[in-house]
């Protein structure tokens, strides 16, 4: 089962780059939220970052075979 879209198959490098940039932003945002004590929101953004990293990896593996 693959989670990549037709656009991701046609433009994998752009999609992977975008997902990694979004994941980095979510990690930075999580750090800021943790610094101010918003643990619930920080965990939510961490989950989003992990999701983007996993999807980027799945797209990479699906398109490099």
C-alpha cells in the first residue's frame, strides 16, 4: 500500500523537499511551544513532523525503485 499521490510520483523531489521543510518548521515550532510550556500543542506538532518525515521517506522509497 502506498501513500504517494500522482503528483508525488511525477515530481518526487519537490514533494520530498516540501515535506522535509514543513517537518523542520514543525520541529522548530514544537521547540518554541515546549519552551513556553504548551506541552499538548507541542506533542501535536511533533506528531505532524513525524508524519511528514515518514511520508517523505515512503515517497522516496516508492520513486527510487
